[in-house]
C-alpha cells in the first residue's frame, strides 16, 4: 500500500517450503525486504526453518543461513548488518547472529539475557534493544555493537519498571521506545502502553 487504505496482494511470492509457514520475521536491509525463519507443520511435518528470502522489489532470492532454524525470533538491521536474535526451536534460544550481506552469518558471543522468544527488538539512540519475551518476563537489554550487553531495567526479582510482557508491539516513535499490549502473566492480555525516552 502507498496510502494505508488501498492494499495490493503480492502474487510473485516464492513458496518458502512444501507448506505454509508461520512465526517468521522480516526487516529492511540494503534496500531489500528480508524474511527469515519460521516453522512448518503440515506438508513436510514440523520443521524449524533457517531459510532467508530477500526481495528487491522485482525478484525474490532464497538463501540458507548457518544459524539453527527457529520461529518467534527477531531480525533487525543495526550497524549496517542484519541481526537475528533468540527464538524457539523446541526450546527458547538466546543466540545472536549477524550478517553484512544477509547470506554469510557469524555468531556473536552468548549474551547475558536469558533465552526467549516472542520478544521485541528495536534500534534506538544507536543501540540495539531486546525487550521482554516468553521465558524472560520484563527485562530490557541493549548493546552498542552486538557483543557487550547492558541491562536497562530491573527484573521480576525486584520492583519491575515494566510489567512482564511477550508478543508485544515494540516500535520507535517520537524519539521514544513504545511497548504496546502483548501477553501478560497468566495468559492475561493487558491493554497498556509504555514508552521511554532513554
């Protein structure tokens, strides 16, 4: 859509696998759309994918990444690289991978944040943020280069700065990070909105 009102269906989309995929994530990098990961359940049986597809506005290209297959992860453009973080492939994950071309990937050192999926990830003030997620409750971490991480909030062992949340919408707007709704503790679906300028 060019106006948010009229929408066009893209028909020239490659089949990612032998059946439908869900839990993939996408980012824009080097003027292309990049779609990564996901899980299949039907035609091929249950498979966690490490496929990466790029789209330049005309053609799709398929690439196979070296990171383990996963879904409910995050892929983000940061410091002129694509970054894949966390996810689920039978268990929660906390690995971090980066690529300068979307094809060749390198694993970073294991981050201090706990394994998680359905988390949020955004770039804000030249730092990459990982926010909440299943198995991680309400912690927020950031890094300036993808290696050294800094915890930005308290955890559930003390008074939390935010409520535990997973599957939230996490965006940057008006020079703030916004956390919108999501899953709360005990299958609660909160209607809150949090924001932070720092």
